[in-house]
């Protein structure tokens, strides 16, 4: 059977759409600030919202992008963190597991 260019292009478009949807499904979810672990660690998506009275370890200027545990690339708004089972944390976030990069 001979395949026409039109049939090939239509089939290719369907394949590309399927791959794009699969990639989105594989994207890690963001940590929920209300999850038990996030609450236990005082995680906030925005470090400026950390309650310093409740988190005495916190120092202004600390955030996930400067933590040794943050696995996002420089400039990424979100990146995986092993503390949260690979879920994405905000580069501007903070939790009590914060360990400054050397």
C-alpha cells in the first residue's frame, strides 16, 4: 500500500500531539504546602513568607535555588528535591532542610 504525503502528515501530527501530552503527564508535580511533610518542614513556595518565629533556622536570603538539595537547573522556576520524593519545589521556596551550597 502506498502512503500519501497527506496521510503521513496527518499521522505525524497525531504522534506529535500524543508525545506532547505524554511529556506533560511525566512532569513532576509541585509540592503542596499543605501536605504533612511540607508542613512539618515549614516549606513555603516563597521564602519571604516563612514565619521566622516558627522557623528560627531561617535566614533572610535563603531559598531553594541556593540549597545543596535543589536539583533544578540555574534559572529554572521549579526543580526536584529529594526531600520531597522528587516533587518540584520553587526556586524561591524554603524549608527547614535547607543546606547552603558550598
